[in-house]
C-alpha cells in the first residue's frame, strides 16, 4: 500500500481513513492489555478498565484478566487466605481491589507483590483475627484500607509498616481491646493518617495523656463511639474538648458515646457520656485535661511563652493570624509589643505580664482550599512573688501542724516507756504494807517482836493470812498477849504449813479489808 490515506464513500458522506495509524493503535492496545484484547472471563463482567467478578464462587483471581484494568471487584466469593500466588499476574495499573465478604482468615507477607500500585483496598467482612507484621509493606502508595467487620483482636506494631501514604483506616466492628497508639507514635507511625475509625470495639480505657501530644489534624479523625468505656472524668474532659473543637467524630456521633460504671462491667446500664455532665466532674479535672491538650497555658510574670496553633488545616498554603483578648490583630512578620507570630502559626510572648492573661483566638485560613478554622486558647499569667508568699504561708502552717503531731507522739512514747517499772511500784507497795503491819502489830502486841513465842513467830512467817481474835478477858499469866481459842493453834499451824505464793488479788483484798491482818514477809 503506497498511500496511507484512503477515501471511503458512505451514505453519510466522505471519510478519509489512515490505515497505518489504525494498525499502530491496534498493536499498542494488544501489547498493553494482553494477548486477547476485548475478551473477558465468563465469570466476570468487564466494562472498560473495570472488572467485576462478584458472587461467582471464586477461590482465586482469574489469570486471563485484562492487565490494563484499574478496578477489580472480587466480593462475595470464597477466597480463604491471601498468599503470593493468589494474584497470578502482575497488574501494575490496578489501583482499586475489593475483596469483601469472603472467608479470608490470614494474610501472608508478599500477598500484594503483584498489585504494588493499589490505592484502595477493601478487606472488610472477612474472618481476619490478627494482623502480623508486616503484611502490607508492598503497598507503598495505599491511601484507604478497609478492615471493618472482622474478628481482629490484636494488631502488631509493625503490621502497617510501609504504608507511608495511608490516609484512612477503618477498623470498626472488631474485637480490639486496646487503642492502637502505635499508629501515631513510635517507629511505625503513619504521618498522613487523618481518619481512624475504631468504633464499636471492646476498648474500655484510652491512653489520654499520650494522645495529648498528637496533632489536631490526626485527633479530629479518630472515631471512638460505640466502645464500652468506663465512666471517667478525664475521658469526659477529652471528648468535651473535641466537641468544643467541632471534631466531626464527636459532633456527628454524640449520642453514641456511652460509658459503664465500674460496678456494672457487663453493661446492663449504659450511661450517656456527653450529656449534662452527669459524672459531676470537677472544674480542676476538666481544666487539667484542657491544659494537657494545649487549650490552657500557665506562665509566670517575665516568662517567655510559645503557644502553638494546633489547627487541622496545616498544609503549606495556610495563613495564621491571632486575636488578643483586647481584640488586637497579631500577624506573622509583624511584632506588636512583646508578641510575635511565626509563619507556622505559633505565638510567642517574649515577656509575659499579668495583663496578657485572657482568651486568645488563632485563625487558620486556607484560600486555596476555601477552609478556615478558629482555635481558642486561654493563657493565665500569675505573679511569682505572690504565689511564693502564699506557698510559704502554706508551708509554715503545714510545718507547724507536723511539729505539733511529732511532739504529741514523743510525749505519748515517753509516758508509755519511761514510766517507773511496775515491779518497783509493787516493791514500794509491799514496803508500805510492812510499815502498816508493824503499826498494827504494835497495837496488838504489848511486847517487842523479838520476844514473840515460837508458835507466833511461825505464824508471822507463813504464806497465809491468819485472822486472830483476842480473848475478851486476858489473864495475868498471859502478860497481855493474844491467846487463841482452844484448838486454834493446831488449826492455824496446819494452815500455815501449806506454802503458796500470795497473788496480787490477795494483796488487793488485804489492803481494802477492814479486818486486821498479818502481812507476809
């Protein structure tokens, strides 16, 4: 054929056709889309660069699909696990892969080596239980990953390693009991992640203090509703702060945030968490949470303070301005008294004063994206001298109270442990009794003690108390001495021969007895 152009007459008119150009176009199409262009597997429906093989009882990807396809739908099949051979052909142009509602229970490393340019991957409604590390490392341009409605109980820290472009991750309706903090901190954090849906899991506690360091552009996309949280004032403060910042994750699902009392762990009574502060949280607890998230800043007079504008709009085309409590406009590259605004939105107060206290507003404006956001920050400046005097007074009061307590304890110990020994008291008491007994004996006896008869000496040295009654009419031959009744000598002598140590109770009874007695020696 010498000519490339030919004229073809038709009923509609005359057309010029370049047969050589058509032949080249056909060869190019065949080389790109495979050896069988225009053919589609019988189990699939093909429309241009979209292939749908849904509900066809497939266990793997057909091998004769178009290589030029960009979207592949394999939902509602019976694919059981993902391995390196489950996609037999390299599909470089495939950017959307849908494999939901299958029976996938595990993913082996290298399963996505033949689909390296995926941007959207849907693995929802399967039987995944754990995500080992790493299983998605080949998907370096992936932006959206759907894993909701599985049975995932554990996620290893490096499971999402390599997903440098991931922006949205859906993990709702799983069995997770811990918040995956590694997505925001640590070695494998996802810097571009702006949406994490972890709603309707089994999370009861949140790492609130560690989340306080996460930028607002990440926090605003964390969806936590539907979890069985314990009722806690710190959690309430965090969610209230998010609500005041107009985070859609809290504003749109406010009624879905409930909590359980620790006395009711099974959740028979779910209480609303964001309604009317039924927890009766103190203002100090709420303010401390706001302070942790950068909503409240404290400074002393003369301090240098830098406050960041934690806006969700943080790309390169964003312009920041601040409004002071007295309605002064503070802009970048324009110093006003002791205020300075940097281009990244941070506000610097070089020499804080008491009059600088108040509510500041940071306005982030992005004209290209037609977005703007206002963040309010409270700054409290206090006088160090006044605070130090109050602290000193409080310290003096506390020290005085402590000293009084210590002195009281010392006195009590002295009273308990330095009191004279009870043995010494008993010895003194016995000595006193001896003195009393000598007095009584002098009354009863007219002769000195050394002249007592042997029988009476023996009675005086006994261990028993013997009560003696004098004779009403003493005879002269007795020389005024006490005489026992008949046979009393024998009875008394038999009693005195019985040796027994006198108990304390005997001595007490002897002291308080009205009857004369003979003390023991």
